[in-house]
C-alpha cells in the first residue's frame, strides 16, 4: 500500500518524465498537494479517500484564510492533475475534483501613469548621447502607438513609414496592423535615424530599427531596465515597465474620448473584451471628477 507522500512523489516524478516541467513548477505542484494532504488529515480523510466535498471545503477554507483566487485556481489545477494521474494509474476509480470549477478571478485594473508622469518620463533621456536619443525615440514611439515591448524591440526599418507616419506591426499570431505614430514620435524617429542609429550600428548592415549599444537587436529585458533608469531620473515613484506605458497609451486615449473599438485595433487585441478593462479605468476617473466638481458630489 502506497503512503500519501508516495502518491505525491509518484505524480511529481511523472510530471518530470512526461512533461519536462521545471523544478520550480514541480515544487509548486508539490506544495499545493501537501497543503491539501494536511487539510485532509485534520478532517480524518486522506488523498485517496477524498471526496469532492472534501476538496471544495479545502478551497473554501483557503479562500477564507485570504488566499487569492488566482492562487486557488492554480492549486485546483494541481489537484485535478494529481487525481487524473491516480485514475489513470488505477489507484482510484473517479476523479473527485473533476467537476469542481475554478474560483472566479477578479479582473485587475491595469496600472497606469498620469499624463504628467508620462511627460516627465519622456523628457528623462539625455538626447545629446546616441543611447539617450535612441531611448527618447523608443519611448515616444511606444507612448504614441501602444506597441507591445516585443513588437517595439523587434521593429525593422522596413516597418517604418516616416512619410505616411505609420508603423506596420507584426503582432500576435502573425497578424499585421498599421498604427499611426503621431508627429512628435515621427520627429524624434527621423532625428534618431539620421544620427544615433548609424553610430549604434557600428558599420553593421542590420535592418533593426533600435539596435543595442553592440549594434544588435535589443532584448525586452534591456529596454525594461532602460525605462526603470529613466523613471528614477524623472522621480516617478510608480511601478514602471513597457507594459505600463502601453496601458497609459490606451487609458489616455480613452480619457480623451477615443472609441473603444479604435483602441482595440491600435493595441492589436483580437477580442474587444480584452480592451474593455480600460473602461473601468475611465469610469474611475469620471467618478473622481464628479466627486471633485459636482455641487452634490
């Protein structure tokens, strides 16, 4: 007869053999299952004898203890996989977790920056240096277009049309979209391409629009660090990342009256429901304005 720990160990080993999961993922699954095991032991049950009621009670108790819905959903995923394994290996007949739905996750409102924050960030790079001018052009383009960071760092010269003022973006699932860049971003791109880009390429023949200081395609991590540095220089005490600037692009457009479907197209969202999270941001702003300025606010 296997012990409870043996069953968990056998399952974790199967994950490594069959799916090649990382050590961190395996450890996460193991922690989830041992928490369930401890809960069941207190209820005088076991992993093998557990019913769907036992598992739902475990999830409910975890929720009352303050565990987030996202963590509970991950835990349930671990539990379902574990019992699927036990059924497959004929240790049990039915999966007691099979019909249990994951807890609903609240949609988090994206962190964003105020327009003043963005202006400070855009002014931070030292445009007298090649790196600073490149960063300035990247930040202006990112805020003007709402590109994903992966789209931004992989841009080629052939994707930029400075005459028409548009960027041809190859997004998720290889879907192309044309995004306007605006006059300010267009100006800084022209200035950068004529001067700093030539120096950064170090006589290379690469078509990369924003090369690193080694003349190669920049990584997402490098650009993230560059934004963090400029954020410090601009004295911005909010979390900063390329994604935060993308959120600012969408939020500020919505605040100034842009249609949600237009924002959907600009961001490259295939589903409008993905874009609708920004309506929560705009609603919050309207509520704040109402309370500040309405005589009965």
